[in-house]
């Protein structure tokens, strides 16, 4: 549509000759009719006479590109942008011509210049899809590193994840004398993070690549330092992409330490394997199947050690024809924790299942709002030794946020999150509000 509107405006400003006598108007009509080869044949003999005229060069470049003459299109369209650097449609067509010749870096540079211009939403969405395609191509054909850093400031109403109850009866200790509880703690907080991701091709023709990531994160709870946490996570795996199919296999590990414990070893350590299969039946839909096996270990509380199995299915859809390009996605999942301390830790084994849904929307260029809702049910295997009943938890979490992409690297994101865990054992019940403002740089 953008191409047609521009061509009509240029032709209206051209000579007053009728369409039958004006080769540019005739070429425009042929392009609109889906006959670019005929338009190219009409304009090609006129190149020597009209080369350098932006209207002619643009039409000639479009006709050449759409009829398979990408190199001729580049010559013509380069003449347009040399004469009129702000000619957005010509730059967009030039980027397409570079893509047709396999010159992805030049294509990306031209698309980036077009993105800086004032464009209709439909045209911008089309360019965004081209940029995404270039990024995916570079991921498959080049070694790429993507480091990032972030800093955040916020507030947490329950940094220790504790119940609101002040006391509780523990049947296997005393049926009449309640045990006193510490209650919830709230605090301002800082977050600091840094990491990198990388991809490198192993076999371009087969679509096989190696990928990895590593990240470090520190969460400082200002008023309750004992509940500050440090975390490190990483993954290394292979990715196989064939047309609309993609398969991933990765080894993953993470370690979390609560700073108040005072040990070097982690308070929770996880290592395992994950797999993921994605299929895109259309350019707007994506289906996912995933599975994960993980060893979850607690160095200071070995009774809590479990082996975790998780699997699920997901789906996402982008409404590309709707203003703001709304995206909806959802997944269902389930699994179990297999306790490893059979003598005294059977009550840490559980079955769990749940669902996650989310949505995002772009009200304006560089602006995005999003929300995610998660629900999970956990049914524990054996009676809790202190409360003499099987634990039953229902977890609910909702997060809403806004993202402002200042430029290619910097983004600012305020987020609000509410979590609630309902349980038939009171010490496991809690809720919390968290608000966080994050500034991030993706190099």
C-alpha cells in the first residue's frame, strides 16, 4: 500500500500527459496489476535517457526487483537515495534488493534508516518482520554475542515469603501451645544484573547451530539484608532449524544463594537438560512442546533434594493486521518432584500442573505493554511430619509491565507483580506485591 500511495503522488506531480502516453503511469499500472516484468521491459529502454530522475529510477528499481533483476534494481534505487536521502520507500526497496543479493548487512543498515522515519503502522510492521528475518539469518550463519546489563529499583512487601499469621499450632509438637511466627518483612530493593548470549553455526546447510547464555543477578533488599539473594544461571545447547520447524536441546544449570546464610555454596543448586520443539504453521502462529529434567539440590538441607520432571505445550498468535500488533500466547504444563531422601523427605515429593497465559500490545512505536498470568496446583505425596496432613498448594501470579525502547540498545521497564500461594498448611501461605523499575542495555 505504501508503495502504491507514493507512486500515485509522484505521478500526479509529473507531466500532465494521459496514462496512455506516459510510460511512468503505464509502468505504475502494470506494477499494480502484478506484471512487473512487463513494466521492466517498458522502462529498461528508457534508462539511458531518464536515469537520475527519482520518479523514473524508483519505478524502474521496483519493476526490476519484482521481476528478478536485483542488481539492476540496486543501481536504480541507489540513485534515488543519493538524490533524496529521505526517500523512505526507495530505501525500503533498496534493502529488499540487497536481501535478494544476499547482502544482509547492507539490507539491515537501510531498514534501520527507514525505521527512523515517519511510517504508517502497516509499513513499520512489514519492516520489523524483515529485520527479524535478518536477525534469524545472522543467528544461523554467524557467531554472535549479545551482552546485556541492567539495574533496577523497586519495593517488595514480603521479601521473606512468609505467612501473615503470627502464630500456628503444630500438632506433632503441641496441640494447645501455639508456635510464634516472625511474620512478613518488607523492603526497598535494588537489582543488578549482567550476562551474555551467543550463537554460532555448526552446519549452515542443515540449520544446525550452537547456542549458550550466562547471567549473574544480585537482588539487594535494603532494609532486610539477610534476604538479599545472588544468582547465576547458564545454558549450552544445540539448535536445529528446518523451514518452519525448530528443535533445541540444552544443558542448564543455576545456583541461588541467600546472602544471610553466610556460606559460599549455594542454598539451591539446579542442573539438568531441557528440550523444546517449535512449529510455525503460519507467519503469525507458533506451537511449542517442551520437556525438562532437573536435579534440584539444597546443600544445607539435603532432605529437600528432588529430581524434577516438567513437560508442556504452548501456542502463540500475532494479530499482524490489527493496529498495535497484539500477541496472545498460552501454555499448559505439568510434572512431578521425585524426593531423594526417602526416609525423612517423602513429604517434599509432589505432583504439579498449571497454565500460563499472556498478551502484549504496542500502542505506539517503541512502546509495549504486556501482562502474564500463571496458575499452578501442587499436590504433595506424603503427610507433613509436623502438621500430620498432606500439603496442598494453589499458586497464582500476575505480572503487568510497560516497556519503552529508547533506541536499539536502551530500554526502560516498570513492572508490577502480585503473587499468592494458598495452602492447607498455614506456614506455606503467603502473598506479596513487587514493583520494579528496570533500565537495561542490550549491546
